[in-house]
């Protein structure tokens, strides 16, 4: 017989039962993150096509400034969707290198937005884009707006 606390008998059985559940929970969390990111990214693409009359690609950009759908809440939801997809994969595969890649994607996206996308949108859409920027944040959505459109005169 051993003295003190050891992982024998019942304690070992409890841990053996919990460990697979933790693995399953992280897998499910990874899938949910990835699915949320995919839905968000596809929603953004549909807004570009149907409202903006263009695509996310620089060679066929939208002809109208897209401020509907997820763009009501944050200016760059497509990059957020991509980040969620990568983060979901990192969680699902329990991969630190993939998490590191996700962090690099966030940094590269931010730099691309600040140095290329925003100046291009300012040149293309002028005052309309400036007004949009004053109402909607770049990365963090505003909360507590009661579901009204951002910039709606009734929300101020």
C-alpha cells in the first residue's frame, strides 16, 4: 500500500474519463470558430457581390461602398472571418505553429488595411468613406446599439 495521494483507482479513472472530453471540447471549439469565420467571410463576399457590385479582389473591386451586413458593425469583417478560420484550425489541431501563423495573418492584415486598403478607399469613395470611418471602427465592433444601423441619426 502506498501513502499520500496517488493517481490510483478511482482518481485515475476520473482523469482518464475527463481527458478525452477535454480533447473533444477543444475539437468542437475549433470547428465552431472555423465555421463562424467561414460564415462571416462568405457573408462579406455576398455583400461585395450583391450590394457593392464587385468582388473582394483588387482587379474587380466593388463599385459601391459596402456598409451593409457585417460592415455595419466593423470595417474589416472579412479579415476577422479569416482570422477565426485560422484560429479555429489552430485550436482543432492543437497547433502552436498554426496559432503563430494566425498572429502573423492578423499583423499582415492590419498593415495591408492601413497602408493600402484605407488610402485606396479614401481616394475612391472620398467623403462617403470618411463618414463611414467616423461611425464604424476598424477592428472592434461597437456594442449596445440596439440593432440600429450605425450612423442612423436616431442612434446619436
